[in-house]
C-alpha cells in the first residue's frame, strides 16, 4: 500500500510538471502575440504623422515634427527602467496591463487632437510620448521570457520575440496604407466629436489591439520562473529558492559585461536608426529621385529589409547552436561594417546637381525633422514638377562621387543581415549573463539605451550628412563599428551565462 502511494505521488509530480510546462509556454506564446499586436499599434501611424500635424496645426514646422517623432523614444526611455523595476517586485501582469492601458489612452488622445481650439501640436506631442511610455513594457516582456526559459530555450525564445516585433512593424504601415482609402474627410460622429478618417482610424485600431492584449494577458498569462537548467522556481519575482542563490545573484553579476552589453545594444540600434533616417535624402541626392519615388521605393526597400530580418531571426536560432551567440554577434558587427564600407562613394561619376533653390532655408535636411519632412512636403507644394538631384547648398555634392545603385542595394542587404543578428544576440547574451536575479530593472536599462540610440542616431547622421556628405558620414559609422568590435573583443570571454561562469552548467563546445 505504501509503495502504491509512493508511485501515485511520483505520477502526480510528473503530471504537475507537464501542466506547468504547458502553462509556461502558453504564457510565453501569449507574450509573442502581445509583442506582435503592440508593434502594429506602434508603427501604424508613423507615415501619416506629418500630414496630420500640418492639418491640425498650421504653426507646426519640420523641427517640431522631429520632436513629435523623438517623443516616442523619449517616452520609452523614461518608462523602461520604471516598468522593469516594478516587474522585479510585483507580478508582471501589473506593469504589462498598466503600460498597455496607457498606450490605449494615448491612442484615444491622438484621435482627438483636432478638438482643442489651439496648441493642437502639443497634444499630438503628448500623445506620441505616452504611446512610447507604454512601449516601455518591452523590458517586462524580455524579463519575463528570460526568467521563464532555460539557457537552451533562451536564444530561440528571444529570436521569436524579435520576429513577432519585426512582423508587426512590417504590417503596421501596410494597414495604414489600407486606411488611406477612407480619405481625409471620412466619417464624423458628432455626438462624441470623433472623426474617423485616414489619420484617426489607424490609432483607433491600435487602441482596439491594446484592449485585446489586456484581455489575453488577464485570461492566459501566468507567473513562471525556471532556473538556467529549466527547473521550476517560485513564481513570485522577489522570492528566491534559497539565501545563497540570492547573495550570489545580487553580488556577483559581472557588471563590466553588463555595461559593455548595454553599449553594444546602443550601437546596434544607433546604426540602424541612422540608416533608416538617411535612406530618403541619400537616394534623392544620389539618384535624383522625386519625393514620390523616394517614398515608394524606400518603402519597398524597408519592407524587404523587414522580411530579411524575419529570415535572419529564424536562421540565427540554428546558427547560434553551431558556433555560439558571441560568434554570431561578432559576425553580425563585421557584416554591418562591410555594409557601410561598401556604401562609401568611389569613382569619377558625380550626382546630378539641383541648381534651383527649393526652400528659403540656407541648408536643407539639417535636422531629423527636416529629413522626414521630405516624405510629405510634396502635398503642400504647387503642382509644378520640383527639381531633383543633389542640392547645390550642400557643397559636397560638387566633389563627392555618386554611390552606384549596385553599391546601395548590396549595402542594404548586408546591413539588413547584420542588424537583426546583432539585435537578438545582444539581449540574449545580456539575459544569460544576469543569471537568477530578477531582470526587470536590467532589461529596463537595456531598452532605455536602445531608445536613446533611436533619438541620437538620426540627429547624428542628419547633421554630418548635410554638412560633410556621405563619405564622412559613412566613414565615421565604419569607425564606430570598428570601435564596437574592439570592445566586443575585449569583453568577449566575459559574455558567458551566469550558471556557466559559476560552474553550475558546462559550456557547450560551440
């Protein structure tokens, strides 16, 4: 009888473990879906901000547009450490739900920015900043996935998270394009002063997706924690299995590796942010594209890079098992360096010069906002064909060779390959080296560093490109990447998992 009871107890333990495993992965998959839907909501309005801003407030200029666009990253940078710290001491449902609710409210505010009699542009600035503040929950999601996966599961899970984000950022502009069919007038609901048009319909969809996310999190997400071997731990974040583990996790994290990984992640997002920013002015200057052509062709290029990123995210899961995450990260940086090196101007052919002065400004494209304005300025100009080519106000146009189309596309492929590999490997390694300590605040700082990069990258490249030209701009980027590779080489041996560092798990031969 005792033997039977012992066997029954063991069978119950096995069943309980299986149920815990299913619940854990069900929660992780819900977070994948949450990131996908949130990414759609974040990106669904980006291309329509400028025309809507001009429509609601005629006093808004290009420089203010730059602040509106930067406010998203500023909000995310401020919120990420706060939500991360919150998730360390409370169930992670709480910061996730509150952050999504803030984004929903911000989207509703965006839909009503036309209502006030004045200062409408400031309401839009606040709305986009609050949407970015809600986007600080990325740190909570990464912290949850890091704590709910073993070392073997970690890379694949982080890559899946990035894949879902990338798909969302691809589909967001697609939905926005579909909503353009509604037109500027749309339908007005006078009772609640709501205009449903091509500008407000996307944010209303974003608010609906946010409400759907809240329902899914409440219904499905459960607290789970496992150690680096995959054994379940206590689910409450601030409770640890034993005192020794707490002391080790709090006192012996390699802080040098932590700081270095934050720097690496900053550079990764800095580089891609500046590439996205410079894409439109570069192609218009080098190939004499009109604004309409630049919007169309660069939209196609960015969509293709998004598809490439999804493929790379899938591929690095398998490649990292063969050669290790550190090698993939190093290889990604070298591929990015090659992409920008290829982009350097060579030869004796020079771009077409735009002799006619398009604006009263002395030097165009000197700020982030003035670069973005080129996407939508044509709707405000008269119907005469605008001159194309490299503006004479940019003195470097007279002596800088053209970047050939083959160079440009080859470079885009290289950068589109290296960026996603570096992106997912940097925060995968980061989560592994932190060990059993709750990672919310650390993931918050990582997300904040990425947000800072998305603010500084466009500012850096717009000024250097405008005054010094592509040769100086891309040479400086190559130098930044080489310095980053040097930093990675210095800390290479320190970027190992916490459990491997303390001998709890043996490092794989790769």
